[in-house]
C-alpha cells in the first residue's frame, strides 16, 4: 500500500518535472531579454537624451488662410510654374483626371489625395502670362477647374501677353514668377514697384547686379518676397539645425555638398513641344533680356525649351542645383555669403551645343568661421553621394536636396577619434559603425537604436510616404507660408535677405567659373572683387 | 532496457530522439518568441517596410495592405502577437501542435511575400545567401516535423493538461 502511494507520488513528481522542464529555458530567455532591454535603455539614455535636449513636437500646420482673399497671377506656367500653382490649389482638368485615374489603378499613387488634402489657401488665380500659348491656355484651364482643395474657384484667370500688362491689374495682390532666370530680376522689380508681393523661383538671378537690383527694390517697397527653395519647409532641416546648434558634431571645418544626376531630363534636355512655332511662341520677348540674340528657328526652339543649358538665360548647375544645396546648408548652419568662391568644371558629357558645364565644382571659403564648403556636381552619374557636414566629433549625412528623390532624412555618425564621445566609445556605448542618431521624415520620432534594416528603409523615405496618413507637398507649404506672411505682414522662411545670400553666392561661383579666377565678396561696398 | 516514449498511436521514440525534438521545439520557439517580443517592445516597428518590399504573386496584396491604415494595423497586431504567442507556446510546450500550425501559416506568409526566387531583387539588405531555400522555409519544415512528432505531452505543460483531461475522463 505504502509502496503504491510512494510510487504514485514519484510518478506525479516526475510528471510535474517533465511538464515544467522547459520553464528554466523560458526564465533564461526572460533574463536575457531584460539584460538586452537594460542595455538598449542605457544606449538611449546616453544618446537620445543628450542629443535632443528638447523634443520639439512636429510642426502643426495651422490654417491661417481665413483672412483676406488674395488674387494671384502666374508668370511662366511651365513645368515648375504649374507645380507652384498646384501648390496654391489650382491644377488643370487634365492633371486632376490623370492623377485620379492613376490612384484608381494603383492606390499607392498619392498625388491626387495629396493635392486634394492641401489646405484651402483662400486665393484665386486671376492672371496667367506665358509666352507659349499652349501653356497660357493650360494656366487658364487650371484657374477654372472645380476639382481642387478649395472647391469651385471664385474667379477665373485672364490671359496676359506680357507681365507688364498683368501688373497693371490692381486686383492682383501677388504674383508667382516661374520664368527662366534671365527674366526674374526685371519682373520682380516691376512687380514690387507695382505693389505686388512676389514668389520667385530659384535661382534668384542670372547675374550679381540683378541680385542687388532685386534686394534694393524689395527693401524699398516693403513687399513680401519668397524665394522658391521649398526645402525651407522640410522639418528634417530644422531638426538638423537643432543638433548642430547643440554642438553635437563638434567643430565643423568641412562640408561636402553634391549633385548626382544621370538622365536627359536631369541634364535639362527637355521636350520641345509639338505645337511650338513662331506663331505660338513670343520669341522676341523671351530673348529680350538675354545678352546674345538669335533669330527664331530650330535653334531658338531648342533654347526656348532647354534654356538651362545656356548662360544667356540661366546659370546651369549654379542656379538650378547648387542653389538648393547651398540653401539647405544656409538653413541649417546660417552660412551667409562666403568670403571667397572658386569654381571649375567643363562640358564633359553633353556635347550638344550647350555652354554651361555638366560637371562642375565650387569651393566656398568662410575664414571667419574656419570653414570650407565644397560642392561637386555631375550630370552623368547617379552615384548618390549625399551631403556631409563633417565635425570633429561626428558627421551628419543628409540626403542631397538636388538628387532625384529629393527630401530624405539624415543620420549622424560618431567619429572614432572624437573628443566629446571618447568615453562612450571606449565603454562600447557608442559604436562608430552605426549612426548614433537617425531622422526620417514622417516617422513618429527619432530612434537611436534601430536595426540596420529599418535604418535602410528610413533613409529611403519609404516610411514617410505611406505610414502616416497625411503626406504634404513642401511646395504647397512654401506657397502657403508666403500667402500667410502677406496677410500677416511677416517675413517668410526664404525671405529677401536669405534670397540675396543665395543669389550672391551663386553669382560668385558662376563668375569664378566664367573668368577662371577666385572671386571675393566685399560686404562693405557690396561688390565682387 | 532503453526507455521508449510513445508520441502518437503508431510511433515510439527513444530518449535521444525525444530530447532532440524537444530541443528543436524550444529553440524554434525561442526564435519566434523573440521575433515577436522585439517588435512588441519597439513602438515604431511596422510591417509596412517588409510589405512594401514584397515581390512575386502576393506583392499586390502586400501593397494593398500598406495603403490601407486599418489593414496595416491589423497586420501589425497579427504579426506581433501571433509570433509572441506561438513562440511562448512552443517553448513551454503548451498547445504546441496548434502553435506549430500557426507558426507554419505565419512563416509561410513571410516566405511567400518575399521568396528568394531567381530574378527577384529585394531592396532590403540580406543577412545571408539564399537560393529558393531560406531560413523561413527551413523553419516551416522544422515546425512541420514538430507537428508530426509532438513532444509537449512528454516534456512540456501539455503533459499536465493531458493528465488533467485524462483524470476528468476517468471521473
């Protein structure tokens, strides 16, 4: 009897032990999990708390557009002009139909919903001026389209043969200028003198003198000017500024900015419209401010549609792409105008009759700040080098503003010889192989301890595009900033002072390339030496 | 005499075979559990990145899930909790045959949404070299073996559950 019961007890005990045999493994799992969490928490504590002293919430976009209704005009309704007008809330019927259909076919195509969810900016497009009739008609069409964030437009646009006629219309409060660069300064000066506020596409001017003209005219008249660097609205750049202002990179002596493109489109070999001819294009007005004139013909058509390829109308890489990367850096580090600029390059790939270089480099010297800024561009390689702000303690790597794909995030990597982080590197808290900080637009926050895979995706901006319901076009925000400032009498983010710095810096680089000498800025006499 | 363990009505296995199968169950469980917990403790994890990179026949479904916030939220929950619960069950040997089936379904989805087939290129960095067969496929078949040769009624909490059921049946 007692033997049987002890046997039963033994069996029960054995059952119990076998049933719970893997519990210690689970305990071991939990213990290791706890150690890992503790280690990660320590990493976070040592990185994030230091790195982001104040965690600013994402910018909330408030609708300030309920004040005065503004009437705007567009001068130059081409590729960029139509995008800007869309940013204000007006797209052609053709575009809204196309974007709607594209979304029906592939719901990852978000252009339509991005456009329709824009804030209603409480404005009307009432004037369109374009030297190419086809584009002018498209602009009129956009002003009448009922499909838009603001619903049916209050007024529709009138077509003007030239900008002077448009500026005579007292109902127009403000104009968007998206003409080729050689027209910018004349139109901006005429517009502000006529009492119109101005949004002008970058690069601000073709020459140094034009930059002075614009600056002085805007200052004298007190009108609001916004230069078209929409990167000013990109939160990643503000975050980058916070980090650098906190000294987390240590002393910065060298910055590298790059442009990498490798397509016909990227090299400004744009389509010549099939309906373009001497009747539909006002060629003489087009070339009015350019130093060299040619008669209308096939060469003129090429120049009309691919104007960025000639110094008569623009400044090539300087005003188109260098200006973007310079402005991003100016936004992050308040660089201002350099003391010296020297540039070099050549036409090495696109031997198609252009006179602007397709490989081009600039060195900007800032002796007062112990800094050199290098810019390097190619139009025949997509090898994306990004932009690097190189400090003694850490390097910030930003997706280049001028590369295809545009606005990305940034990461910060500690330097293995850093003074600031030495102790943490020695303790193994900071691993210099991995970024100590990662910012990706649209993701909910910053994560200092992410896996290689999620970092990869963050840098690609994939999370940004699809994760958080609303996706906003920076161009829309930039136009909105301008209109809000007009109503409130404030200065916008890319105001005339910032625009002047951009224009002078670009002009210095262009002049250096064209003359083959180092160009110096004399801030007292406001001249180039 | 060597002890034999009956794992179903037809099969008996020896000690080494039993411990081998238990060990396999526990390490597969460990892996799946940590995959779940790692996602659970990372508030910024989302299945979106994986789904967006999906190739082959299910890529359309994957993109539809990503573009619908409700579906994406469901997908995130199913992944995080599915993995965590399945891993827990395998490790402790509780409801482990159901856990094997659940694990096979879930991991089969991972395999089918991005199989390492010839001609498919993925943008996420790979951590190994795979040609058709990858770790997911191997884990699916490991789970299949564990399903066919269950061990949790010998070593695992299922042993207690089974005893209780047997007692109930007797009374």
